[in-house]
């Protein structure tokens, strides 16, 4: 046989032995393919030895399970910072404004407490609120009657 063994055949021979009688017969009669197979085996063996030595020099890295969310954590880090900034802004700014407004509000509350509302004041306030209510209901037409909202006989079909 003039054609020598292919790389795939060398791999098969190395992994599981000769796949068929023709391949085994060629290998028995061809010194060149035997030499090639020995080089192939030496190369694979050298690669295995080097890989084993490399993994033995890194015992912690080889035995420790890889952190599952490392890549995802770094990918979402900007999102986390943006979220933290949003929390600081939405909670911190109103709290800061409340702290700086508190003395004024306290002063107003003290002033209100100093003068107790008389029944006449309460009646005047109620009259004012009633005027406001009348003004609001008469100046603007409410859309509620148009859509028959707020009526008792509205039935949802
Ligand atoms: Zn050959």
C-alpha cells in the first residue's frame, strides 16, 4: 500500500488501537508510519506531561470551583452603581431637604399652636372650603356624567 496512514487514523490507533486489519497490516509493514506513530505518541505524551505539570503548579486554581457570577458581576457593576446613585438621590436629597426645612415647619407649627382656632374661625374655614368646592364644580364640567361614571346604574357588560 502506497498511501500512508492519515492523522485521523493515527489518532484512532493512539486512542483505541488499530480500527481495522488493513490499517494494522500497513502499520506492521511500514517503518515510516510506525516512526510517525511514535512521534505522535511522544508529542501527545509530552503534551499530557506538560499539562499535568502546569495544573500541579496551580493547586488552588485547579481545585477551587470557578466563581459562577464573576463575569456577570463585573458586567452589572455599572448598573449597581447607577442603582446606588439613584437610591442616594431619591432618599438622600428629600431627607436633606426635610432636615433643612424642619426648623421652619416647626416654627410654623408653634405659631399655629399658639393660636387655638375658635369655632368662628373653623366655621369661616369651612365656608371658604365650601366656596372653593362650589367654584371647582361649577366652573369646570366634569367628564364623569358624560361617561356615566359615578352613577349607581352603571353596569359593566
Ligand atoms: Zn505508511
